[in-house]
C-alpha cells in the first residue's frame, strides 16, 4: 500500500488524506498539446459510453456507498420474464385507462387536425407491445382495423376485446396443460365432462368394463365364488333383486350348470358396459347438437327481428351501428354467475339487484314501454314520457296505473273509488 503523500504514477492521484484531490494540474504544465488532446478524447469517449449504457437501462447507477436501484423499465422487464401472465394481468387495466386518459388529453379542439392512421394509435402501439411480450395473441394491422370498425371506431373497446380473447386463449392453454398432466383414466373422465356426459354414470361403466374384461376363462373355471358374482350381476342387470338372484343361483348349482351360466356372463357383461358407454356418448353428442341448433335458431330469430325493426323509440331510426350493438349486447357475455353460466350485459345488471330490476320492468310495462301485440309485434308507447311539460307527463304516467274499475277473471267488473286508486298507486310506486 502506498504511503501518505506518495502518488500513483499511472493516474496521478494523491493517495494521502485528501482522496479526491486530483493533482493533474502539476503535470499538465509539462505535457504536450497532443498528449492533452489525447486525454480529452479518452474522457469524452468514457462519458459517451456511460451515457449510452445508462440510456439502454443495462447498468444501474451506483452510489458512493455501493448501493444502487434498478431502473423501473429494467425491473418491469425482469418481472415480465419471471412471470409474464402475472405482470400482464396486474398492469393491463391500468395501462388501458392510462392510454385513454392520454388520448383525451391529446384530442384536438374543433377545427384542429390529428393523425388518425392506425400506426399513430397509442392503443395499437400498446397492443403490439403486449403481443411481442407474448401476453396478447399476434394480430395484424388489418385485424386491428376490423376490430375498431366493429366497435364503431372505439379503440378502447377493440383493445379490451384483444385482451379478453388473449386471456381466454391463455386459459385454454392452461386447461390443455392440466389435461396433459392427468392419468389416462382421469383424462377420459375430464373429457367426458366436457362433452356433457354424466361423469358418475360414465365412470362407473368404464370401471365395470375394465373389471369384467380382465376375467379370463381359466380364472373362472375353478372359482365358484367368482362364478356366483358374475351370474348374480348378470341377473340383476336383467331386473332381478339380489335375493331373487341368490335363489336363482342355488337352482343353477342344483342343476350343475352354474359354470356354464358364469361363462356366458363373463362374455356378456363387458358388452353390456361397452353399449352403456357408447349410448352415453351418443346421447351427449345428440344433446349438444340439439342445444347448438336451438342456439342457432334463436340467434337467427333475434337477428331477423333486429334487422326488420325500423325503430324502437319513435322518430329515432335504428342505424346499422345501433343494430350491431344490440346484437353484440345480446350475444356476448360480460361476466359469469356463481354457477359459471355466462351473462350478457342485461343479465349482469339484473344480477346486481333482481328485485329492483323486476320492479323497473313492471313499471315500464305499465307505462306501455314494453308493449307487444297478440301477433308478437313490438308496439312500445312512449307518449307518456314524450311530453315537454313535466307536470303533465307525470300526471299521464300516474294515470297509466289508475283505473276506474277492477276486473277479476270470471266475475263482473267491480267499480273502485278514487281513494282505493290512490292507496293502490301509493302502495305500489310511492317510493319511486
């Protein structure tokens, strides 16, 4: 170690008490201009290299005490590599909201101009970044344009659909990985459940098929107990009770033909369970086809109705975009209930407060907003809420619930007093 006051000949740094006192000025006077220029160039190169490394986020800034902090972007990159799905799920919602806010802030005022090309979209840029990271599925600019048009130019909805589709695909991949980890028997039951086959019945039939298929003719010949079990099972499948089957077996023993009966049961039982399994699978396929056919028919009826309805609110024509939104709302689930059944937006709203939803439906029905005639044609009546004068409109809405008589099926009309009308209206809708 150098003694106090000595100098390191290479760096010209004082190694005494003053550790940061660079004494290069004493040597500078004796250096040539070329040497000084060379030193300055080396300093510039070192500075540029440091700046480049810092900009690239490859090296953290180290403090004098040796501590450092990882750059935020570098930290996110490390987290994404470690668990991309976790990072994606925690950041997607916040990122979408941030992009929406930035777009609102940058929206030009009327008369201004902006670049509306797909390449300038912050939503598209974000989605492509997530696709490169493997969080979103790969997609093209044409795919993006189609999604934006589908949602009436709303890029945030297009981004959310890409997110939802990508999430569903990740779930599907997870399910497939789980299925690959199952044993053959477990995988068979899982796939049966996916097809809508009753798992308990299917699993028992598979178990019995395997059980009786393993019994050989030689193993049955000298095993009387096994012969009794096979014959008893065969008789019970024909409708015999266990007691009746036992009595029948005793008769076979007396006639010394139990072995022959058991051999027939050994050959026949596997066929019984093979047929049961096939019937279960065939029934599930038929049920699934029927269900899908009913869905297709319902969708076709709904689309025909939407396309053939010129307006719902008088004076407001249903545009192509409006029709597409109505169909999209009816056909696309936004959440699931406690039984994992999909729910569209209206179903989800009803689930928040079913009683309040029913009350509103009945209220609107009494106003005439949900009128449908005997031929099934929509005839909504908006006259009660279309008045300019609020007081008059309120009175007419109130009158929709008031009547001068009370009709009871099978009996003559019973006249009611104004007080009865008032009490009934107040009791039903006084808190609205």
